[in-house]
């Protein structure tokens, strides 16, 4: 048996709907569920940090715009 015929048989076997559904239910779903349970807190933390960063940028932009509207006069010392 050559490598191509073995590969083709595996693809035909996996191509069946009942086998594909069983692989999905028994292997893919549990793995994805486990990964999401482990990664979800980090996703939430990343979103919170991104929102805080966005708020800091907006406050900084507001402060810059406020100071540009009221220019500060710097007294020059005589030379």
C-alpha cells in the first residue's frame, strides 16, 4: 500500500458525516471547551487593560487640548 492510497482512505473515512460528527463531539468540542476555560480570564484582562489605556489616552488628549486653548505666557528675563 502506498502512502497516497493510505492517505486517500483516511480522507474518505473522515469525510463520512457520522465520523466527522463523532470527531467533532468527542475530540474538537472538549478541546475547545478546555482551551476557552483556560484562556477566557486573559481575554477579559486584555479587554480591561485596553479600555483603561483608551481612557488614559482620551484624558491626556483632553488635557493637551485644554492647555493649547489657554497658552501659558513665559516671562523673559532681561539679558
